[in-house]
């Protein structure tokens, strides 16, 4: 446990802890926004579309070369 020598030290420590709390809260909000952005439908549609496109071209080429 820390001992303080004056009320100024206590006030300084309280202000520092308050700023750390605010910074941590902003980081939590930012990470929540990042998760929300990564779960939007647009971020899921393009990889699925690209996967279908890749396999579609593969099967088309396979079918053409079988003849």
C-alpha cells in the first residue's frame, strides 16, 4: 500500500488513475467498434464470393479439359 505525504500527491494520483480509466474505456470502445465492423455482411460476402469464383473457374477448366 502506498503512503502519501500530502494532499497534492493524492490529487495527482487520483487524476492519473482517472486518466488511465478513461484511456482504458476508449480502448474498449475502439475494440468494440472493430469487432462490429468485422462482422458486417460486406466483410463476409466478398470472401465467399471469391471462393465460389475460384472453385467455379476450377470446375469449368476441369470440365473443358475432360473433353
